[in-house]
C-alpha cells in the first residue's frame, strides 16, 4: 500500500493512498494502522488514487466511499480519483515536496510549491 513517509511528529502532510488487488478489509486494516500510529492527526488532506481490482467485502460500493466515510468530520479536503497509482494514467507525485491541495465540488487542484 502507498502512504506517507511519516518520521517527524510535528510534520503536517498530505496523504496519498492507492491500491491494487487488495480487499476492502485489507485497505481498512492499513488505514486503521495509520490512524492508530497518529498519522491522521497530522494529515491536512488526502489524495485517493486508483483502487484497481480491489475486492468489495465490507459493504461499501468503492474503496473511495469507504475511506471518505472514515474521514468525515476530520475537516480536511479529500481528493478522489487522482490519476496516479498502478493503473491507467499515472501522474507523477513529488513525495516530500510542499504542496497545496484544494478540493471543490467541481474538482480538485494540487499545486506543488517548488
């Protein structure tokens, strides 16, 4: 699973998640590990990439639906369907770079502050 390189407890981050051929149960377990380790306490936004051939086994229609349900009430932007991951179009992400993420009802903007 993809995720954050979380080494500094004071660091704010944008979390990128994508997966291939995992069950929703496994994705849930990975997400809960991030929550228990305190990563979500420092997460200021979430980018959901491709979830290719993932097995629906927890009553959700999609991995995006499951994860956005978990993130409700956090008050952070969540971008769904970002074209990055192991399937189809794969836009590069600069891991560790400063970024700005804005999510609107009409779409999202991810800006790398280089």
